C-alpha cells in the first residue's frame, strides 16, 4: 500500500511542478513588472520543473518555506486573473 501512495504522491507532485512552471513562464512573458525576488523564484522553477521545492530553495540559499511563499506570491496574480 505504501508503494502505491508514494507513486500517487509523486505523480501529483510532478503534475503540480509542471503546472507551476507553465504559470511561472506566463508571469514572466506577460511583460508586467515582477520584483527581483519573485523573478528569481519563477526563473528557478522554469529552469528545473522537476526539482522539489527544497532543491530549488537550496539553490537560492532560501528555506523551503521561504521559497514556497515567494513562489506563491509571484504566481498569485496569474491565478487570480
């Protein structure tokens, strides 16, 4: 049962990462002003769409929670549009 749950969670994680990378690209392509901190979070997600939040955060020298919050804020405009 544990293997099935792990596989399901992995598929959900990968799908969410792909969706987030697409949204990040939309934000950057929109031509709207994006603060530097948000731009960095978006670019890292686009460059490594299969990486975990922890891996992306480590690459920036941020905690996973900080990265997730910055990414969420950077994407909030496109999700609300």
